């Protein structure tokens, strides 16, 4: 099962299509039980996701490969290596585990700054000490990989990938990572839910790309396939992708996603919806008000 469970919703109100808010402790346990039953073995979280790590720790995650992330470093930190180690140990304590599968930098550009060598050394030491199996980076742009390629022995990269944003593949970076034995975990398969809106429910902020979304819905209608399945099938179909991180708000949503993935895949070629417009494909640049 390539699917990995994203858990930002365990600690935050996350995603443009999320109307339910942060999930309850009871729902979190139900989601994790469904994940285990569905042979999903990987969880994605971060110290910056509100109470997500603590929620996972209370629910119990010993049976999962957990990937979490280093928060941005405050400017006043005097000993960056000590600070990094404390962040890792704090994440482990909140999660209730002795080690995590992956530990990623949320801001890999920090490795190019004045504290870069100290941060890289602390991450490598944590790996050597068995606190982390794979260290790596979470990126928004494939070019960020080049920032760290000679500074950190990365074993895992998390990057956005969906039918609109194919930069990690089109740039050739996905193939390069695969050939080097570096795991690629992709996120944003639904572009934070944007690809799941009905044709007539597209938020006003995205109306200037309506022709692109009309093409998407025309293709879905022609192929008689649900947007969720098509989006996930696209990401999962790529051999370079090791895990596809997807967040859910309820146990029922996860069950439906898994059931959809277990059905026969899409037979037709994928619609060409790729876009280089960062105002569309990078949620950090969305202007929703």
C-alpha cells in the first residue's frame, strides 16, 4: 500500500476543503485503527502541526513508521546543534516512541545559512544514535534539493505532486532520487482539496483558472471516475514515488479512499493539467479573502 496517512488534521484545522475542523481524540484512534487494518504503515506529522504529535502519542503509533519534521529555528538560538537535538527528543517524547522513521527539515534553506553545518551535524548524529532512520527535507520546489545535496546525507524527500503540480517529475528530480535510493514521499495529491470541488463549487479565488478545472471535470465525466480516485491513482502510478501522503478528517473518509484504491485503476491517459503558475499550485500563495 503506497498510501501514507497525513496527520495535520490531528492538531490543526487544515485544508481548504476541511469543514469539520481538528479531529477528536476518538476519531483519531478510529482513523489509526483503519489505517492499520488497511496495511498503511507510514504516518506523516510535524512539530509545527499544532497538537498532532501529542495526539498521535496518546493514540499510540508504535506499529507505524512515523515521519516528523524540524520546526523553523528561531533567530536567537545560540547553539543550533543543541537546539536541533532537543527538538528531536521533544518530538519523540510527544509521540511516545524511542525513534522515528523519518525526520525532515521543514525549511531546507536553513542548511545554506550560517547555522547549516551545525544543523546538518546534529541531524547526522541523531541518525547515528538510532533516533532517526532517515533524515531528509520537505520541499515546495524541486530546486531546493540542490541546496542540500552536498550538505546532508538525505534519505527521504517529501514534495508536492498532483495533476496540476508535476514539477518534481518534470524536472527529473524524482528519477534522480529513485536512482540514488532516496525515498520520495509526495503530498498534496488533491492540492489541499482543490481538485475535489464540484465543477460549480470552485471557490471564487480560483475562477481565473476555470478553463483548467473544466478540462478536469470533462475528463472525469468522460472516464466516469471519481476525482479522489483519479488523483490518488495518478500519484500512486509513478514508480519513483514511495509513499503518497493523504490527510483525512474521518475514519469513513479513509475507508472510502482505501476502497477506491483497491478498485481497478484508470485505463485512459491522464489529462494534461500541469501548471507552472505558483499562485495556483503553491497553497502558500493562495489569496482566499
